[in-house]
């Protein structure tokens, strides 16, 4: 089970980066693109929260994440 932790963390990193990119696009992009960028950022945030697997986050430094994944 612990072998999947690096893969889970990589998925979280990629989803977090995608969310930040969409938020930056909403902030700097054209006015007509902002609603779509915010919608995509919320969808990515939902995927980010869904990817949090509290059973894999047993490391003491990651315990504070476990409540969000439940």
C-alpha cells in the first residue's frame, strides 16, 4: 500500500498545478474566458480533494490532510 504514495503525491501535485494555472488564467485572461477558467479551477479542486487518500497519508507530516480526503 505504501508503494502508491509517490504516485498519489504526483497526482496531487499535477492537479494542484492545473488548478493554479486555471486560477491564473481567470485572473489575467480575457474577460469572456474568466467564468470557464473559474469553473475548471473548481472542477480541478474537486478532483484534488477526491484524490486525497487518508489511508495512504499516514506520515505525521501529512496527517492534517486526512480530514479533507474523508
